[in-house]
C-alpha cells in the first residue's frame, strides 16, 4: 500500500504554494531593535538579551554559524528601473550601499546618491532573495524527497519483505497518519484523496520543527515559527476544505436545517466567520507554539550572561541551572515538534472530513431518536 503512494503528487502541489508564499516571509518580520543582522559589529559592548533572541528567531540574509562566522545568502532584487540584480549579502554588511540598495531593519531599500531612502523606488522593488528561511525550506524539501524516494525505491526492489533502514523509520509514521488521522477523521471511502497532502504537511512540519532545534547548519532556522509559512499552510487547508465541500456542508453553514429563520440571522454569520476562524487557529497555534519554545530556551540561556555581567557571584550557579533547563527544553521541544505536526494534520483532516460528510436528513435524525426512545 505504502509503495503505491505517488511521491511527486505528494510534494509538488502543496510546495508549489509554499515556494510562492515563502519568498514574502522575510518582508513580514522586522527587527524592532534596529540592528543589522548581517553586520558583525555590535552596537554596544553590554550584553543585550533581547537582540540575541530576536536575531535568532527572525529571518535573515545570512546563515549564522558561530561568532562572526556566517554563510552569506544571495540577494535577488527586481525593479522596473534597474532590472534584475543578484549579489551576495556580504555587500550589504553594516550600513554599506551596493548598487543603490541598503539593508535597514532587515528590509532592503533603494537609496539616493546622498544615502537617503528612495521611497518611490523602494515601493516598486521586488525582493525575492534567498533568505535563511527560504534556504531552510529548500533543504527540508530536498531532505523529504530523498527520504520518500529512497523508501519507495526500496519497496519496489523488495516487495513484500520486512522494511529496513529508511523504510523502518517512515512506515510506522505513514501508517499512523493513514490509520489514526486520515481514516478516522475523513472516513474509509474518502481518505485516499487527501492522504498525500496530509502526509506532506505532517512530515514537513515535523522535520522543520526538528531542524529548528538543531543550533547549527543546516538547522537553526525558525521556519515553522515564521508567520508567513504557517499562514501558507493554513491557506492551503482552507482552499482544500472549501473546494472539497459538498452541499451538506454549505447547507449547514448558510442555513442549518431545523433552525428557525430568526435564529439563522444570528447563527449564519457566526458559521461563516467560523469558516475563516478555523485556518486562523491552525496558523496561530503552530506559529505561537514553535516561536514560544525558541524564546523560552534562549531566555534561560541568556541568564548565564546577564548574571555574569552583574558580578553577583551567582554566575556559576545560574549557568548550571540555565544549561540544565535549556537541555530540558530541548528534549521537551522534541515532543512538541511531533505534537504540533500531529495536531495540525489531525485538525486539517477533521476539516476535510466535515466538508465531505454526507450527513443525514433531519427527518431521519428525528426518526432514529424516536426509535431509540421507544426501544
């Protein structure tokens, strides 16, 4: 059963949307501290925990490794005046101006000859740069394609044999998503239509959650803690739910059977609002949980340096406590990484199930109720 899953159908459709929306992820996060993330020159010698946390959870035009070591990422800009411009992010370090562009608060802006911002040219600028989150997205896609194509080829080479290697890792998870999520929420007859997307979403969120815990390349990017990525996933779920919805679903949304017209005046707007509220809940839940986990772990880690600067003699004790709690949060994040992937996939499957549920006629419900009562 598993080796019959179309790998390319599983990935290409959902990620075509992800790739389109992910290019806008950078513009939706702004460093409120005013610190240039590409710059290696600190603004102050005093340790600033807020800057450290913000710099680690937002997107950036470089991939920080350690200290002043970072991997530069390509800047890709298009404007009607200058056309396409492609160059390395190293040219925008500090407050440098390159080809008429400058990096201010994580946003690339067009500047005049005197160094002031050109608002008109900036408004027409298309920024499709490969930021850290976009690079992490590409890495996770390639990793998932390699994992699933390897498993599918292994099944094709050894049909009917016990799984081993990558198969033994993926098969229990695929069966779990199929049986405990897709079948139970959508139904035996209709789950196959939605299984490729549910598998994609589950493994995409789970793998990127794990990669976000890894503090070094290719991990360390807070992809699932980026509101644009979470919004894209939620929008895809909303589109699939709306397109798949049958007449029974719309009837209960617009005019619920058996409800007086006076009540429908109040109930129908609430149901319509609930259609848009469901994907918003998916987006906020994933975004808030993953972002909060990173902030809490980094906050306790920053206590080491905060108490170290205070010279209170508590530095070593706080260091031991902070490191221990950071390790504990790391293990807790492993559990949260799986739970968030599970919850998002389960709720998406439940929305699909509600949209495709055939339902029963109201008279059948009344007859069944009377039959049970008489019995």
